[in-house]
C-alpha cells in the first residue's frame, strides 16, 4: 500500500472503484484487481479510524 496514503485519498479511491463496478463495464480480470484493492483500502480506513479513536480516547483521559 502507498506510504503517503491518507484516509481521504483512500475513501476517494474506494468511491471510484464502486462507480467502476456499478457501471458494469469492467472486465472480470480488472474486477478481481479492483476488489482486491478495495479490500486493502477498506482495511486501511478501518485501521485509521480505530487509531484515531484510540488517540482521542487517550487524550480525553489525560485531560480529565
């Protein structure tokens, strides 16, 4: 996965993949690659959200 990937970039790429799949004009081989990439992006976003939530909770407990 790209090292400078951000949540917004990942989400944007996911949206593009969904549009491509919904267009039903994608070849089977490309579909397989798109699904694989979408899975990676979803995992990245979930991890980013989880990490951000943990950092928020940690800072909340420090502040009081």
